[in-house]
C-alpha cells in the first residue's frame, strides 16, 4: 500500500499529501481483517484493532483538516481498550 501510494504520487507528480490517505486506508484494512477473522470464528488480535482504530481516527481527522495530538489520541484509545477489557471481564463473571 505504501509503495503503490508513493509510486502513484511520483508517476503522476501529485503534490497531494498522501500520508492521511495511507493512514486512513491502513486503519480500514486492519479493522476489516479483524472483522473478517471474527466472522470466520477465528480469534482476532486486539493490538491490530487498537492500531487500526488509531490509524483510522488520525487519518480521518487529517483528511477532514483537523489536527489531533497523536500521543494523546494513542493514550486515549489505549485507555478505552483497557476499560472495555475490564467491562468484558466483569460481564463474563456473572
């Protein structure tokens, strides 16, 4: 994906910043692969979902022209995953 993006940018001499599209696409791919694995009954990687959500949010915000603090977003998403894990483990005990 990175190579294709950079070669298209070089070949057609685009002056468009390709990084937001690349980040957004990577997030979509990671979340899509995790969803497909769940659909087939296979286990999915929580770290892949975490990275996919971070990439999707940061890439989408960048495409919309918003500037989000990267490190704060990473910490926020990690915290949300920790809270979701705790809530899921509480639900399993009952």
